[in-house]
């Protein structure tokens, strides 16, 4: 467990008006791709859970965060300056890829918004993965750092604007493009999306053992 070392902000990288990537000192912190931590300003009343965004081998820790109205922790982290201290604990969770070196495995990653964070970590950590990534977003600006993903593997499902790879929601895309039942499917994002896509994939014949979920509330 982490908790004895002090962590300081290195930078805050804005992606949109509300979404940013915060980079902090690693200090030897170890986590598996797909795990999350609790993070917040030093001695704040409430820390929140955030998935690791950077590769576990990077010399720093990065987290993708959306500062929603009323989210005091996220808004405080968005205002952080280099040198500010933050509190970090973890890692937690088992949203993991068990056999990343298996050449026969194919993956489907489905995310909404900042729920793409663990998938960014996966592809940074395991560059040989055979994956397709569906990212449900409202606008083109919400396709966070899409250049990080291999050409042809990232599909932005944009619900409010034209110009993305697909106009509509991830559920619409999956209705038009049924999933191969042998794919390992990882779902991360808003609870309503995760529940709908889970049911949709089960109806398409994907066994429950091939479905892993991480829910944001």
C-alpha cells in the first residue's frame, strides 16, 4: 500500500475546458495497468478514485480527470500548480488484463468520457494488444489524445456533432456492428452506459466470463 511518500504536482495539461491530465511524482509507486488510486489535494476532506492513465513504466503518474460542477476534488486538482502537494493511496482494483502476451486474445474496450483512462494505460503498457476501442463522447473535442491509439483501432462515437468516426452512441455502433463472441470486452464509464452495453453484448452472445466492468457514478 502507498501512503508514506509525499507526492507533488509536476504539471496540469488541459485537454478541454473541463478535462485535464494531472502529472505527479511517482516515487517508486507501483500499480498494474487498469488499477486505480484515491487522489486529492493534500489534507482535503474527500479524495476521489481515478484510474492510472500513464504507463506503469513511466517516470511519473498521470490521471485523466473531468472537473464536473460540484466535484470539489476534481476542480481543486484542475487548479493545482506545479509543486502543490497531493495525497495518493492505493493501488486498488482488479480491472486487469490477465494474459497480455497471449497472441490469440482479441479485446474490445468500450468507454465514455474519462472512462477511457485505463484503456490508455493498457495500450501504453501492452503495445502488442489486438484491440478495438469504442469511445462514447458528446463532442469532437472530447476525443482525448486519440493519437495515442493505433490507426484504425480507435472509434469515436460522437453523439452531438458530425466529423468523428461514427455519429451516435456506443450502443448504436454496437447494434450496427455486433461483436465477435470470443472477444474479451472491457467496459468503463458511466454506470448507465456500462449496464446497457453489458446487456447488449450478452444479447449478442458474448459470455459473461468475457465481460469486465469498471463503473463511474
